């Protein structure tokens, strides 16, 4: 029989992920600070709760998809460190956090959970909003084998590839390595397209050429940053939705902090971090492919 699930955080990613659980027949209670976000899920058949605690009453599994570490800390441990959701959950509850946060923060929540007899997994995702809608995300999980085994059938509803990266925090480490590379690839792809356009090439023709050549990468395959080269991507929709530049900036900062703490050299990551820090000053809420506007400001309007 299917466990009841509480889903907390219904933004660009959380909403379609929760909708896929509903479609698969799970009973869902949901919470988000934004009414627009909860209304969408209410229409899809979820019970809208008034707090994380309310959402988690009478469930066996809690899933969260929140912006950053501070929000995860605040929901699970509370702002004063004592009034969080963990303290309200029965022993044996499975908690899956799919937000991208620092590995150290994930381990802090995992330790607090374990002292209460609660299973915690860090389970960040890759695949973008397209992958969230299609149910084809990649889940990158850190935590114990038993908890992973319990989570797997639920994650399989929202994702296609489910990796057990290692112990608590390992999912987050793998995720920020991936996103550091994605930040480099997106900034580099925008730069290459701009060089071609400024030298007389059509952005679609150039993109098709690079897609069949050695510069091929995920951004060219499914997330072209130049407007109107592809349909149904943020660049063709005013850079709305998708993965906000301020979230890419957060992930690059997490990668840089990890590199610094462990004395690892990441010069390309450092450059991408610098580019996104500048870009996000004015474009933090736009999708991260809007880094294209660094070269051609007209695409931003
Ligand atoms: P988002 O900002 O669209 O959604 C976050 C949601 O959390 C919002 O609806 C917000 O109202 C809600 N929220 C914030 N604080 C809350 C709280 N205390 N209680 C309840 N709800 C709260 O962000 P997103 O794009 O959905 O990303 C979520 C996480 O997933 C981030 O860590 C991001 O880095 C990661 N991620 C995003 C993508 C992507 O393509 N968008 C891809 C992979 C991973």
C-alpha cells in the first residue's frame, strides 16, 4: 500500500513533482508560503495544509523542495533550533529533501533526524523543470541503504535515474559538482553562440552545427539560451520559469565554498561564479540561460 506523503515547497520544481505523485495515486498534503503555489496543487487533488506540521500529520513520508539551506533548516529544525518539523514527526518517518543545499547543512539535519529515529535522505535532482514535468529527473541520493530502499519507489514516480551516491551529504556533493559544470557549460554556450551571431551566423544554424559537433552539451540539446532557437524553453518565453539565476549563483557559491574548504582548484567554476554573481544582480529571478543577455542585452526585454 502507498504511504501518505507531505510535500513542502511547490515552486518551479516542487509543483510538477507533486503533481506526478498525485497522478500516480499517492495521497498528498502540501504546504507552501505562496497561495498561488498551493492553489495549483489543490486543483490537482492535494489537501492544502496551513503549516509544515499540519501537512505532515498522518503521513509516513515528507518530501521538501525548497530554495536554499536556510529554508530547509527553518522548516525542519526551526528558526530557534527547537520548533521545527522534525520534532513533530513520529519515529520511522522518512524525510526526503530534494532541495540543493550545502552537504554540511544536509548532514546537520540528518544527524538531528537520526537522534529522533527519523530517516533523512538528501536527494537533490537534475533535469530542470522539463524533467520535473516529464517525471524523468535524475535523483542523486545520500543516506542509509534502508532509507534509500524505502524512498526508491517514490522517487521512481518523479524520476528516471536514481543514484545512491553514498552517505549523508554525498548527494549534495555530487549535485554541486554537476551544477558547477552546468554553470560553466551554460555561460560557455551563450558565449559561443554570441561569437557566431556577431560574425553573421544565424543562432539556430550555429546551434544545429554545434549540436552535431564536439561542442555538443545539455544546454544545446534541451535548453538553448538564445531566444526562439527552441520551443518550450525559458529563452523563448522571456526567461520566465525554469531555474532562476539566483539559484544557479547559490549552487556555484556552494561549489566554491566546498572547493575552498577542501583545497581543490576550480578556476573555470570560479569564472562562472563571477559571471553569475554579476548577472544575478539585475536578473536573479530570470532563468539562468538569461546569461545570454550579458552579450546581447536586447534578448532580456
Ligand atoms: P522556486 O523558488 O521556484 O520554489 C521554491 C518554493 O519554496 C517556492 O514556491 C517558495 O514559496 C517555497 N518556500 C520557500 N520557503 C518556504 C517555507 N519555509 N515553507 C514552505 N515553502 C517555502 O525554486 P525551484 O526552482 O523549485 O528550486 C527548488 C530547489 O531545487 C532549489 O534548491 C534549486 O536549486 C533546486 N533545483 C532547481 C532546478 C530548476 O530547474 N528549477 C533544477 C534542479 C534543482
